[in-house]
């Protein structure tokens, strides 16, 4: 388990832990949306292989939850892209985060 700033939204902990457990993935910012905006986690990935588990884990085909995706948020340099994992607003996202974390972890064991 990672150690996070005490201001971190508790609704993001389990999913950030799942992402940070993937070799080559590092989260650096998150927000549960507080019932007003979408759920967000920003992270970096060392390579495309590191993106496979989180991308599959967010897919409705595997996690069973609709409205989750990963996109390139922006590029800081030719060698560093920032990715955004985004989910729905409010309780729907908070309830799904644990399932998505388990799905991501499951792909890590394959």
C-alpha cells in the first residue's frame, strides 16, 4: 500500500493503490469529484505494456461498469505523456472503484 497525503480523497485510495502496484505506473493526482464532477486519477506510464491492465480494467467488457475510460490528458515532453483515468460522478463511481481495482489487479496476475 502506498502512503498518500492526508488530503487525498478516500474514494480514490483503492484504485490508486491498484494503479501504483503496476510496474511502470505512477499516480500523482486524483479527485473523487465530491458528487459534483467526474472521478479522476492522473498518472504516468513508462511504456505501453504498463497501460494494458488499467485500460482493460476500466473496460465495461471486463469490469462490468459503464462510463470509465483512460485517455491521454496531455504531453509534457516528447517522452512523457500524462494519462487520465476518468469515471462517472458520485456514488456510482465510488461503488465501482473497488471492482475496477480488483479487475486491474486480476490482469496483473495473468
